[in-house]
C-alpha cells in the first residue's frame, strides 16, 4: 500500500473537509487495483467510537466490499494479545478506595481540608494519578520538583500525594485504565520492533495530545506499512511559525501545537506532512484567514506583514455570520430561527457548543414549532426522571421526613408507576391539602393514621400502610457500610416506584434513562465492598456525584434528522451544510482552565505532565475545524444573566484582524449585518402586544353577597385593605399555606399563646410557680412538644429568656390588681339595626375586686400604638365595647378598667388601648358607620386603601394585580352581579 520510506509517514487533511469520508477515499484510492481482501487486511486505529461508527456508516452506504479492521487508540490490539496484562482497576473502585484514604488523612489532620471535601479531593487525586500513569511520570519525579517558592502549600500537598504512593505501591494489579493502556502500547511497540506487521496500520484522527497516544503515533509512523493521518492540519501556517512553536508555556493553547510536538518527536519538518487526499476545503480563503488570526501570541505581529497581502477576504467571509446577541435568550432564539429555516430548506444544520444551557434554550425555542433536534449529548442522567427519583429517595435517609419531601416524591412520575396511578394522585392531592392546612411539617405513621380517619371516604388501608412503611422512619443517624446503603436505596426506591397495588419496581428501570440508572446502581453494588462506611449525607453526595458524571441519555423519539446539536467531540467526525458555533465567550468556549490544587503550570511542565492550556488548545483546534465548514455562524451573548461577557479569544482575534484590514472592515460589517437580521427576527418573535395595566380594583358586589359577620381582627383589614375582605368572604378564597412549613411568626405566636395560657392558669391556682426558672422550664417543655425545628427552639427560647424577668415581674403586678377569670374567651355582638355580627376571642380576661374587667391580648411582635388603635387596629377597643355590652358568652356585662397588649418581643412591653379617649359608645358608633358604608351599593372594596407602608404585602395582592398600579392610582369601581 505504501512505498518504502526512510522517514516516518505522516499525512494530514486540512480543516473543513469531511475527515472520515476522505480517510476512506484515500484508503480505497491507495488500494485501487488490489484484490478485495487487501482492504480487509488494513487496520484502522481511530481516536473515538464516534469516528469508528461514522466510518462504518460510510462503508454501509456502499458499494459492497470487505471492511478494514477498526479499533481505537485506547485499545489498539486484540484481547488475546493483552491477556498477560492484568485488567484495569474499575474507576469507581479506585474512587471509593481513594476517598477512604483521603477521609482517614483528614480525620488525622483536620487542618488540611474540610471533611466534606473528601470526595472532591479523591477525584482530583484520581485525575492526577491518571495523568501520571498516562504520561509515565512516577511519584518520585513529583517529589523531586523544585518547590522552594511554595513550601507551605507543597507540605500540605505532599500529604495527599503520598496517598498515591500508598495506593499504588508498585502493585501492577492496581493499574488504572490509563496505566493499562500505556502498558499495552509499550508491549505492542516491543513486539513490533522484532516482528513488525506486514499489513497496513493507519492511526487516524488523533492529535497525540496524550503521552500514550503520542508513543503509538511514533511507532505506527515508522512501521513498514504504517501511517498517521492528522485531522485539521494547517497547511497555510508558515514554517517559521512551526519552528518557534516548541515552548509549551507559550504555545500550548494554539490549535496546531500538538502537531508541532508530533513533528518534533518524529524529526519531521512541516513540508514532510503530505496531504492524504487532494480534497480541498470548502473555503481555502477562509482557512488562510483563520490561520493568520490564530497565530500564537508571540507571532501576531505577522498581521502587519501578512495581513495586507491576504487575498480573498470577501470570499472567506461570504458565508460567515456573526451574531452578537444582547443576552443568552436572544442568542438562543436567533439560533432556533436559523435552524428552523434550515429545516424548511432541507439543509443539514448543527449547533456546536460546550454550553449545555444554550443547547437547552435552543431546544425549548424549537419546541414551539414542533421541532425536536437530535441532541447527541441527550439529557444528563442526574436530571432524568430516574436520576432525580434516586436522589430524592437518598434524601430520605439524611433526616426526618418532611411534608415537602413526601409530596415531592409522591408526585414524581415514577412514584406508584406499577398501577393505580390515578387513584394514587387523588389521594396525594387530599394529603397535600391536609398537610398545607394543618400540618404536621414532619409527617409520621401516627399523623398519617389520623389523616386517614378524617377522610370521607378514607383512602385504602393498603395505600396508607405503603406510605408508612416506605416513607416514614427511613432516616439513619450513624454510618453504614456502602453495601448496606446501596441495598437500602434500591429496596426503598423500587418499593416507592411499584406502589401499593403491584410488586416489582414499576417503571423505574424502563427506557434508556432507567437502564442507565440501573447499570450505575449495579456497578455501585458490585464495588460497594471497597467503599467502607459512610453517613447518609456522604452517600447522598456520592450518588449525586456519580449521576452527574454519567453520560447523557436520549429517550425522545423521532428527532428531526437534519437539525442536530453536537458537542465539540461529535463535530470532529461529522459534517453539515451549516455549523453554528454558539456561546463563543471566554469561560464557555474555551472553558476556563480548571484549578489544580497540587501543581502549578511550571511544575507540571517540569514533571512532564499536561498543562492546563491543553484543553484550550484542543478547543482551539475544534474551533478552527468547525469554522472551516461551508456555512458558519459565530454567536455569542454580549451579556450573561449576571454581567457583561468577554468574547472568546478566537473570535476576538478574528474581529480584530478584520478590523485592521482595508478589505476586512467592510466584510466584518456585513457579517454583523447578517447576524443583526436574525436578531431582529428574534426580537419580532418576542414582540408582544402592549396591554394596558390593570386598574386598581374596587369591586362592588351585590348587597346580598357582602359579608354579614367579621371578627374583631378583620376590622383592621377592612379599614386598610377592603379588597382582602372581598376576596376572602365574597369570593371565598383562602391562601394556601406553603408545603415546606417554616418556624414563622404565626407558629411562634401560637406556641407562645399556648405557653402563656397554661402557665397563667397554673400560677393562678399555685402562686408559688410564678418565677423566672419555672417560666423558662414551661417554655422549654412547650417548645420541645410543639416546635420540631431544633434551631428555632433554641432561638425562641433565647428570646423568651431575655423577657422572662420582665414578664414575671409585670405578671406579679397584674395578679395583684386582678385575677384571671377567662382564657380564650369567645365574643359575639350583633350591631343593630344592621344585620351584622362581630365575633372575637380575647386571650385573657381578669376581674378585679370592684368587678371591673381587664382585657389582655398577647403579642409576639410590636404592639400597635394608641394612635394606631384609634384609627386602624381597633381589636382591643371593640373587645372592650363587647364586654360592656355583655357580648362574651361566659361573662355578664361589666365595665372594663383597662385593655392591654402584652408584647413579648425583643423586650417585655405593655401598650394600653386608649379607652378613655375612645369610649365604647364612640367605638360602636364608628363601627356601625364603617359597616354601614359597606352596605351601600355604591361603596366598593378598594384594594390597599390605607396600608401602613408601601412595602406591606397582602395575601390577595396578586389577585388585585398590585404592581401594575400603585397607591397614587385612583380606584376603578366595578359593579358585580
């Protein structure tokens, strides 16, 4: 196939050509005229499985012929040839074992790092170990580095790097995948030195960025019938640039740097790299433009020399479009519109981006036209239904079951998927409403039984028993072996998925996502013996990390065959009529270099490890190849959700170069103009008709529909926000409590009212109990019984301790003046001649020796001032009037000596109601007048009529469309029927 040669054979294809297709074309051309079996003897070694699949697809398209043997650079030989090399340690096992070693180190030396970082440090060490074994760097090489300028950091790093020594310890059985691959390549090279293959061996598509791969490239290029075919080789780059590209610290991020290393290793000059075929790129002029724009930083002065002589700029940019969108949403909409146009025109179009958020936005935008793109990355397993489900189940082990977690799982599409899903959802709805209205915040078996007894008809006993058995009491406080955690996770997850009516696991392990989740769980079960003991939180972190690192899954059917979303890896081996390079901002494409906690750039270079810029260089090569396609879009958002963005260095170089060239500036303007056209379309797509703001409502329902009864606490709301009274009593709407109950002010008020009621009853019969220690003991007991949040209990007890002395002292004075006679006393008073009733409840009523009453209301916040009570907050004033009218059901009419708010906030304060200036007769007269106004058909229930502060919020503000109007807006009455 190849003529004898004294120099290594290295071929290449320029950016923009269809590499797999041209690889086959060059192979068949060289075997032209030979018997059919000649092709079968050829051995292709390619860089990725995607490349191998694409090559097979091209062969499958015909004509019929024998196929060459195809393998990967990670596994270039047959299994029988590697039988003597022990299998690699599974990555999961190594990760678990390293995590245990790191955890022991952190327990022995807590100052090194937080224990919660054990898994992150183990992963980082595993990555370092991968590189060391792939590049053939031993731990002694790392220890011998000159670290005199970073001794403090190095001393800490040595503790962790020592784990690598302890883990490997020269044990060949502990080789990881990278080390085994290197051993295979070394064994293969040794075999070839004595017995080189006579059939053609071709390594294609690899850039030799890894040390092991570079070794294989060197060996194959020197074989009698061996050759290397490089992808995206820049034939336009001058020899002077190639010669000065040896410094990795300067040129590692250049797209052609890896090819420079290959030429150095093989002692080749750029002219020795021959084209594999004569195929020309779609736009040779654009290749020259991109080549000049991407010169290494020390050589950008070539723009001044070569720029003016660069020809064909208009041709190079004719099919280039630059979209500089105001934000991520506009970028996604413009891309979606172009993909839609491509689908209508029958073009093959692909979005290439490492930004998964951009691809999701584009997918969502395409959905409005019913277009489903063929997304090669799919959906991350952790975000798939089984992934979310398993993470929710694992959270059951971490702490007591909460109402929020219970309902979240019950509503998950995989819960109770074994049968009877409709009935399950109906019972879930009833349970959720009960939990929102009455709680408890932490359901248990007893509370579920109480709820079932309240239902009419009750849900099936099997369903409530299933709830109690599978959800309640799953929390585990201490550490358990990983094997027990995985068994527990699988058992509980399958029971929840199956439901109460069917055995098995429901739909949990169905479809692609379910199968991948099951495979991951099986792997975790098989390696659990190496995971040691861990807490529930550690297990949850481990599970989430494993799910997040797994490849995406594709479950959607029938995607559009010509609308594609690729990552940069897929773009290397496939072609399309239109390529959209999206998210071209620094930090996205290229991605920001990952921080290395162990070695800086200089030390990595001295040790022979990979520099952080390696990833940037590979991304640059991806950009150079994709930008050479027939039609290309370059897109970026000028602003992210948080701040302004910086254009990708490659896009920045291209625009700067074009700006400085006489022919380039107009070409760049045309690129932007083409992009602006699509941005205008995106803006038009988002254009919504201007709707007038909602008026400030003041509904006027019929008199017959207006409320005939209010409580004394609602009078304040009637004065300040009449619309809230209308929404509650006319429309019959009540706010739905949040499912995730919090220790809020309402609960604090209820608990403290309960504390004071029981304590006052006891000290009335046993005065000796009136003491600060006894009061605090009662507070502590009540908080323990009624508040399930430990933090809230401590905070509230601390606040009560601050006011305890003041409360006890003032209570002694109150007991000396009058004795309590009623607690939570109910009141009811008809306002004649109006057909209206006022109801109420007094927290406490005392009677003194003269028979006069003392009314007290407990407050846990700030009590209203006397002026506020006179104008708005008339609760105590109305209760005083009711008492003197005999409206309390268990008390006769009697004069009221005083009415007080007892505030147990940051301090103990008493605020008296101004009953002297606001006597009961006046209060009742004003109350009749207020209620009478709302029995006038012309009086509307105006929204936020007299709120105290603009920042005050109400339960019905959203219904009143507050925000579209403010307090300066005149209310608009509306007659209702």
